């Protein structure tokens, strides 16, 4: 049996510049962090005396005689990608809901890619794990997804991820004084809208326009990456929160599918109740909001959001890892 643990991520600035339609020609950058919420995947050889060959347990319980009949596209195509012939039983457990802007699709791909490599007895570097996961989502699944999530959850930590023209990337840890990092963490809060969406369906509305009519929006979004990094290094956390607000307004200009009346209503209410800024995480359309709320106003803010699920979290510094591998015993 193999058990993997892969963190969810929060992206602060630069989302949009991590789509290959943009960065392969222009380069891009994002600021993000991993948090103490995880996807766990367990995988074991399935003994041959069952009537089925494969079992995959997620929100459904799939039992099939052939891998090609698995409905979950990631599992089905990953088994094919690794040319696994033996029967498998796989369980997926996530701390947060899917289709919620937390990068769960990429977190799952990275976690399963890590699991299957270990199943095959292969030890790979973080860079290869991230690159393989990006290629799998973009080339094999052919989904309109960016490249930041796979890198973020593979490496872990609070980082500036730089995408170079041509496709290479560089992970630069953002090192802050401990008290600054702790205070920033205390000032951040996740709020679940309850609205689910599929990221690549939202993103495909605008990703092919980034080099053209949306170019000015991406350039504006990229400016916030540098401004946000400066605010952090200067310990100006309230400025960081205000930049989140400005960046969110800029991101909404990419496509009308990113926000809607309900989302705008929640956001405006949050600002009235003490948030200096925030953003809808992921491609847009629903899921989780990240809000920056000064600690002195946080208790009252949470009281005003009683009808929503509010989730505190902590920054983490480890990426996807294998918790247990019986094959190595």
C-alpha cells in the first residue's frame, strides 16, 4: 500500500499569467502558498479473488473489470499513462470540497502522479513531478488549466513562482520575518460561497484571448505580483490586503464568467464588514473567497458571515509527499 499527502494552495497574485498561452511567449509570475489542508490518496494492489479488477472510491464507489470503464477521467487516464496492468484499489479523501477554487484537480493529479511513480518504484525530483503533472493535465487531459497549482503543491511553501518564456519555471521562496508571516496568516480567512464550478470550463472562456484583447489585463495583474512582494518584505500587511482588492477588480476584467451578481454581493458585504481586500480563488465562478481582515476586526467579521462556512488555516512548507510505502518495507 502507498499513501500520499498533497497540500491545497492559495494563490495571491499573478493568476492568468501562468497559462501557457501567455507565459510561453511572455513569461509570467505568481505569489502563492500551500496550507494545512490536504488530499490523501491510498493505493494498493487489489487481490485477484474479487469479481472486479479495479476499485476507485471518491464521491462515488467505482468497481470495474477494465480500467477503461472508470468514469473518473484522471484515474482512468493515469492508469493508462503508467501502463499499469495489475488491479488497483484507490481511495481519495480531501479536506476541502472539489470544484471550489482550491486547485483540487491539480492537487489530485500531483498526488496521484506521485503515488503511481512510487508504485512503479521510481524516485523523481520535484521539478519532474511538477512538469509531468502539468503535461498530463494540459496535453493528455487537454484541459484549459494553468501551471501554477502543480508547481505550488509539488514544492510547498510560500513562494514566488516565475515562468520563463519557453516553458521553464523557477521557484523562489519568499522569506519574511517570523512575526510578519504569523500576522499575515492571522489576517487571512477562507469563506466558502457554496457555489461549485469547473475551473477549465471557466478558464477556456478567456485563456485564448490573453495574448490579444486581454493583454493589458494580464500586464496589470503582473504588476500586483511585484507590488505584493514589496509590501510583504516591507511588513506593510494592510497594503498587501488592499492590493488583493485591486488585483481582484483587475482579474474580473478578464471575463464576465469570473464573477456574477451573487459573488459580487458576498464580496461587497465582506468589504463593508471589515475586509480590506480579497479574491475568489482559482479560475472564478464560485468556490472559496480569500479575505484579508485585520485581526482586530476578524471576530466581528466571522459573526457577520455565520451563514457561510469560514475556515482558518495555516501556511505550510512541504509539498506532495509519500507518507507510507509498503513496497519499501
